[in-house]
C-alpha cells in the first residue's frame, strides 16, 4: 500500500476491505448511525451517502455499491408496504387509447394539459392497430404491466371501446355522450356500468366503491 493509499482511506490495512478490529467496528457503527440519521432527516437516497462513505472507509466501489443495494432493497420494500397500508401509494395508472390521428391527438393533449396527467398514450395510427382490435388492448395491458382483471376501459363508443375491451377480458364503463355514434344505445349491455353523459363523478364513485 502506498502512502497516498493510506491518506485516501480512513483506516484498514487492506485497500479492498475494512478494518475488522474493535476500533474499526466502532467507527462503522457510529458512521452508520450518522448516515441513517441524515437519510431520515433529509429524505436522501441511501446510495447517495452510503456508497461514498463506504468507499471512504476502505471498500472498493463495487463492494460499496453492492453493500448499499443489500441495505436499500429490503428497506424500500418495507417502505412501500408501509405507505400502501396507510393508503399513501397511488396504484392506479391512467392510459389513453385513441383512434385519432397522432398529430392532432398529441397536440390536443398538450394544449389541455392532459399529457402530463396520463401515464401513457397509445394511438392507433402509431401502433398500426385500431380499436376495437383485441391486440391494441393487449398492448395496453402489457405496457402498463396490469392484467385484464385489474383494468377498466372507459369510453363513449360501444363497439370500439366497450366491446373491443371485452374481447381482451377488460371490463368497460360506457358514457353515452353527444359524440357517441348515433346508433349506440343509451345503456350498453356489454358494459359493467353505463352513464348518460360524461358523468365523471359517478365514474369516480363507481371506481372507488366497486
């Protein structure tokens, strides 16, 4: 070990590891407590602090990153479970499936501010698949990492939206609006719920209480 190596490390005879003497272990405990306190107080990622500190203490970059991962993964899982149990995790993903032309649809989404609200936008002209094709709905399920059982299609076109979704095993909620096809019924027998007009409050109540 060169003189510079010794200056770059806090302690330990082996540049690839840590000092396992009582003094070394005490330093590790103290540093661990400080890192945990800082992470908890400021909400910083463990890797932001843990990896540099472990390298400073003597671990190689690879071992420091692996050690940080070993600590972060279980604590992250525990955090998600805790937040979900308290209702603080939003598991709902909202995606748009549209047969409109991409150049018009995306411009309208930007203009209305919906582009920043939706998790995904799937447009038939881009995918070369049009509703009510089952493949378009299966594509949506794959991209959102959900199963048909946990998906809900909301639309105002019975054939393209409700029947199309049903071919993929997805339940549909039907809105009979003024821009629905003229021959569409007031209520759809293919839908799990039908509304007259764009009744978003009714839809929200259904989703939250179904």
